[in-house]
C-alpha cells in the first residue's frame, strides 16, 4: 500500500495505519484502525465496514502527534457572531447582559441557526468533536426560537460534532416556557443563580425541573469576584443524592479564585462528594471580569490545580464567540488550553487532558489513542503537547471513527535552505 503524508489527507478518506505518530503522553506508536477503533497493530487488517467507499490510507505520521479530540463544554452558539451587529460593545458581564437584553429581540430564528452552524463548522475544523452549548430564552416574541435554531443546526452536524443543548433560564422566565423547552428535547436545564435576587431558589427551581424531566443541570455558577458568592456549595448540597448518570455541572466558578484556603477546600470537598463537575472558561472570564480593578486586576480564573487535586472533574469551554461577552472568542480549544497554562498554571499536558475531559461528561467513549478506543483525534504537526499549544497547531487533521472529517494547513512560498540559515542569524 502506498504511504501518504498527513498534509496530503483529504476529508472523507479513511485512515488504516498511522506510522510513527506521537501520542499525548510522548510515546511513539504505530497505530492501526479497524472498524473505526484503534486496533492491535499486530492484528489482521480488515475492511472498515459502513464508513465509506473511499480507499483506506496508510499514513507516515513521523513528526506529527495524535491528540485526543477537544470538547468545548461551555459554548453559546445562539449568540455567536453578534458583536459587530450589536454595536461593538465593550465592558463587564453586567454590561454584556444589558447589551444582549437591548438588542437580542432583533435576532431572527434563521439568523441564529446560521450563526450556530458557522460556529459548529469552525469548531470542527479546530478539532472540537464534542460540545455543550447553553441557549437563552431569546428576547422578544417567541423566546424558544433560539432553542429551535440550535437544535436544527445540531442535526446538520450529527456524526461530526456531538452537541448537548442546555436551556438556560433567567429569573423572569416562567415555568411554562421551561416545560416547553424540555418538550423540544433539550438535554439539560441551565440558569445563572448569581445573577438573580434569590440564588438558592434559582438552584432549587433548576434542579426540580431537571428531576421532573429526568435530565441534569449545568448552571452558570459564581461568575463574579465576590468571596461571599458560593452557589457551588448550594448546588452540591441540592444534587448530592442524585444518581451518577444525572449531570450536575458548575460553569465558571470564578469566585473560587478569591476564597480563603479553608473555604476553598470546603467548597471543593462538597463538589467532589456530590459529583459536581466544574467547567472553566478562561478566555471569557479574563475579558469580562476585573473592569472595576484599575490596578492589581484579578485573573478571574478558579484555582485549577486545586480543583483537580480535590478530585473534582474539570473540563473547559471556549464560551463566547465574537459576541458582546467576548469580541475575540473563536471557540478554538487550543487557544483555551494555552490560556489554562498561561493564566491558570496547568502544565501543557494537563491542560489538554482538561480540554479532552469533556468527552466523558457527555458520555462519549474514550479517545486516547489506546488499543480499543474509538479512532477519534486531532493530528497536529508537533513533537510535544507544549509545542502544539505554543504554536497553536496551525496544521490540523481532524479524525472521527478513523475517517478524516476536516483538515486545515498553512502554506508559504518555499525558502531556499541557504537563505533560511541566514535568516536565523
Ligand atoms: Zn456562559
């Protein structure tokens, strides 16, 4: 069988073997793919059934890594690409919420669906094959149009990006609308208790709806720098007796960044004991928090190593994409992982583990490159996770079930060897 270079791969092609690829743990491996799964390299090669009619490809992946695929566990694809449309606003979380309330009614269902599809496409090309997105009850008439639009966009990306939808209510949304959203088929109940006048009541309302529908919750939690904001503990107590399969996630948890050590430890113990996972969203939090601190601005990122050391499952999200909450968001989890290192002080390898961990929270099977795992991942031209994150992995090949589903690469005019060495001097 002729050998192909990774940069020659095209979407739709099925990979049979990866020679000389480096895994995230730094080991080098020859990988064989059978029936969409990583197989024993010594086994007999069989035809991949049901995946496509394209010929299988043998790839020389020397100098490339296979990273576990990224999971974006906190997105808002119903808000994406609205920043310039809404007047290029700047400011804090409260300013962004006010901007959304002022302009949100102007968004039509088709526009929301188009923006959501655009973000899903960008996510796939970046290597995101699993996503959990929050969706608002939209301003103006027909508040459920955002949820319908996102469910429609999700259908278009079925088999490419696995999407969970969280219907996120505010204090003023009435119970009947929440029941209607559940009827549309949302996966989880969401809310933002810290923005309400009665946070504890909001946690209990969200939990009660989840229980009646037999689904879970993912709440925006303590998204502020107030040490007295510890909704995480109330969330943990309220859901501690839920069965393991019922999701309870806390997004943001910014106020953990300003807790005294003993209070931090108590909050993390409660979360670990109750099985509450934490989703950190460093880019949006760096942007939205700290506007009231002209000097000594806090980083607004919860203590990530302490969360992991406490045994709490930690995942990460890209959060906002070019909307009033983050004008520069792009949903690329490589950028998010870099922020987890630079601002959150995780090691590069641990940062990518956090970015990949969201798969498990969506109930998806492991994809680590080990024998028996699904053959999903991102091929990047790098020799270590640190190098991939430092250079933001410009060349990427996204693989699902052994099949190439997206590629991107950078090209330039070739520079003669002699000139190259002079340029280095
Ligand atoms: Zn959010």
